[in-house]
C-alpha cells in the first residue's frame, strides 16, 4: 500500500513538473513582448481595424493592455504576500534561511497549483532537517492556502481587474477543469478580456442610439 501510494505520488509530481516546466516560459515570453509593447499594440490594431473603426479598436486593445498590466501587478502582490508569510512564519518557528526560502516561495506563486506545493516541500524539508517546528509550519501553510485562494486572490484580482471576487473564483475553477495548469493561469485574464470586449461592444451599440436621440431633440423643441 505504501509503495503504491509513493509511486502514485511520484507519478503525479513528475506529470506536474512536466506541465510546470513550460509554464515557466511564460515570463520569458512576456519580457520579449513588453520590449516591443508599442509596436505590438499598433500591429494588433492594424490587424483588427481593417473592417472596423480604428479608434474603437485601438481603445479596446489599449484597455486589454492595461488589464494585463493590472493582472501582473495583482500577481506580484500575491507573490509578495506569500513571501512575507513564509519568511515571517519560518523566522518565528526557527527555520533555517527564512528570507531566502520566503522569497523563493513567493516567486513560485507565479506557477499555479504546483508552485506552492514545491515551496511547501522545500520549506518543510528544511524544517525537518533543522529539527524546527515543521508540523506547525505545515498547518500554517494549509491555512495560508485557504486564505490566499479564497480571500486574497479573489479580492486582489477583482479589485485590479474590476471583477467580482466570486467571478474570479468561478473562473479559476472552470479554468482548472478545462485546461489544467494552463487553464488556471489563463482563466482570469481570458474572462477579463471577454468582459472588456462585451463592454466595448455595448458602448458601440449604444452610441448610434444616443446620437439619434440627441438629433431628434432639437426637432421636437422646434
């Protein structure tokens, strides 16, 4: 039984590591995209503005660009909170290298699902070797994940992206079911992009109505 359980756990870790490996390429790709950010925005506008109003398309693209910047800031905020939590908890419980492991745990926050598991394994292993209070640390990590997943992440993401916290939670749940790790990573930005597109479409549809009503107003007064 123990051997079978260990085998299944090892297989799950290997599979998760294979998925997480290419997910780590996302920041690298993002750096290259940000280096040519202005050109990328202009090129996107040129592609989608052929049959539409250029000003409206540019406004939509810039709104999506601003949303992605807010999403990155929200991720950085969540990573910073995790780094503070890990570092402070390890320092209080007598763990070795609390600052370094705390920063590493915060950085791994960018890798969905697998990141915090790897960080927890490293932290608890270091505490076990150092004869620190690793059981208490394990309990704190579990409590922190509940707070991070159901309180901090929905609120911070929701505030930054102008979305309700329940919408963020539902997006993460649906994304994990559809696309696994990649679904978790992309679910919130995709929902935010759809919200922007819906809002811009509603604004374009309401503009002719507003113009028609303003044009008919002088006629009725006369």
